[in-house]
């Protein structure tokens, strides 16, 4: 707990969103996240990893774009594989845990 | 991704903090979280689970307190067990993943 995590669910989803949207601002918008928060998370990832996970390209008329780098795709692929394996390991416990929850309400 | 999670790392840490601090405001302060955000997360947990995970007691001179309920302790215990098992399942992958990261800097 406590220590910052180089890559977690939120950052992984943000990488996916940048990959799909091609810019940080569009990715943030698609995730309902502020541009500022998306930028801070991406800066943190680029600082925490040996190679940057996201590269930005300046300007032109439409503003700059952003691309997930090869290192970013590799980190994301490995993160998703771990996520999948970790979830699989506790599948039975998660089903039992779900019994503690209310039924999802109709309107959500 | 995307769907709200009834209990995750942030909410689990918040339950621990409430358990230790005995009030929502002290728990929020100890976590560097706003009171408003702590309150929203606790409301969400109490709504999502069949039994409330946190109970508040009104007032007195020192302001109200908050306690993690028996249901809350049970949910937290099972969440921590799943977390431990899930992490154990990907221990090798996590070590390899760490090689993608920069060494932690001296000042952090």
C-alpha cells in the first residue's frame, strides 16, 4: 500500500485510451478525466519507466498528437497478462464475495 | 474496465484508516484525501454492500465517530486475502516487469 504504482488499472486504461484517441486531450475526454490529471499520470509513467510509454508530437493546425510507444505497448501487454492471471487466481473467491453485494440497481 | 468496483485498493485502505482513526475526518486526513472524497467512497460502499461497512455515530462534544462494522471487517478480510492470492499468482511476472522501471530516485 501507499507506494506509488508505476502501472495500475487507471494508468493502463489511460494508455489504451491514448492509443485509441491519438491525443492526450481526446483520451482524457473519453475517460471523463481532466486533461491535467491525464497529463500528470502520463508524465509519471514516462518518468517511472526506463523508456517513455507515451510520445507527444507537437502542433500543426490540429494541435499535437500523442502515441503509445513500442515500450508502452509492451508494458501494457504485460500488465494486461498479469491482470488476467491475477483475476483468474481468485475467481472462486470473487464469486463468493459477490454474495456480499446488493443486486445492481435497474438504473445503473 | 470502467464498471465501478465495490471494493478496491483505495476503498480497502480507507476502511483500514477508519478502523484505526475512529472517524471519517481523521481517516481522510491520515490518507491525504479530502473529507468529501472519503465520504463519497464510504457512502458508495454502504450502498453497494447488503450490510453497511461503516457506521457513524452522531456528535457529542468531539464530533461524531465512525466504526467499521462486522460486515466491513469481514469484507476487508476477504478482500485482503484475494489481494494476497492474486499478487502471489503473478510474482514472477512482477519481478520481470520491474526490470522495465527506472531505479527509484534517492529523494523519493
